C-alpha cells in the first residue's frame, strides 16, 4: 500500500474526534515493531524519525530509506514524519533534497528561541515546505526533558499561552502546533499530569490540530482526556525504549550465555509492538 501523509491521518482523526499515534523510530527493530502493531490492529499511524535518531545512524539517508520501505510494504496506510528538525541542512534535505520523496511531513523545532525569532524561522520553513507539498508542525512553549529546554514542565511561564498560540499559528502558517501542557520528553514513569483546561482553551483558539509531545510519561486516562480536550496527534518514544530494554535485560539475565542478537532482539521487538498496540487502543 502506498504511504499516506501525516496531514491526511490527522485530518481523518480530527473528523471523528480522535487522535493519531505518532511513534518514534530509533532502530530498525523499532520500525518493525511499530509497523507490526499497525498491521495487527488494522490502524494507521505515523512513524517518526527525530534529528537525534538520524544522527545516531550517521546521517538521514539509510535509516529513512529503510523505514520508508517498511511502511510502503505494509497493508495499512502509514505516514513517515521527520521530528524535531533544527539543522538547516536537514530541513533543506527534507524540503527539496533527497529526503523529499521519502517523507510527507516534518516538525521544525525553534521552540527554544525567543518568540519573534521562532516565528520568523518557522514561517520561512513552513513557506518553503508548503511549496513542496509538505505538512508542517511547530512548537510553542517549553516541553520538558530536552537539552535546549531544561526548565521544568511545571515551572511558571513554560506552558503554551492560548492567545500567543493563536498569533503564532496565524503568523507562521503551520499545519499543527505542539503545545506545552504538562508533559515532558524522556519520562520513564507515567506520572505526568496534564492541564486539560489549558488544552481545551488552546484548541478553542487555534485553528490547527494540537500535538502532545512527551506522551510516554502520561497515564492512560490523562491521554484519553487530552484527546477529548482537543489533542489530535500523540507522540510516543520512550515507552518503546522502556519495553525494549526491560525485555533485553530479562532475556540476558535469564541466560547470560546468549550471544546471537536475534535471541534477545526478537522478544524485545515483540515487547515494543505490544506497547504500540496499547497506545493505539487509547487513541479512539
């Protein structure tokens, strides 16, 4: 089946008051697990490659091509998205370079910059990306857990302001907005508490879908409530890493003589698939 786009999946979810699961890929096993969950459930989702993941593989081309091939061969419609792009060269490669045939959307991350600079740079990227048919996500506010946003997700002034979000979307022309509403990246425990009233306020003022980053640390019921309040794309990454490493440790502790990586990566891949299946059940 041909790939679809993040924009089409988010629009379809929005029409039914649901959200799209957008799941981060680091290794090929991540991608295989995510695709397996989509196929088993018959549900579409977004596979995401962050700038950090691309750097881990020594550059964007091989891993993006591999994930694209997996997604394209699946019997369910999937989308491929580049997440948290900051490097201008990567943006150019995605918008008009060799990555353009492989992806349908990107998230440009200038959230750590002063507001005016964030607007200017994001508008420039969105204009260029739209000219090439790409769907563009941006971020406003400080979602915790990133090196360039070291402040707590609960500190005064870090959360997205509804009026500022409305102005930001109008000024930049982005297609979706990632918001800071209490979640943090890289949480390994599900103890985040979202401000659902704030989500609803932003959704009421902003004419584009809202995106929740750092969803691995959010409890199930909070995720459901976030979708009800207006979140339409839910990003998850660390939950898969926790599933993978928990499985790896169990396998190797049970039999320290194991050396064939297939013996420990196969159950770890299954654990990641199960984590994605659970997420899909929550999305409505």
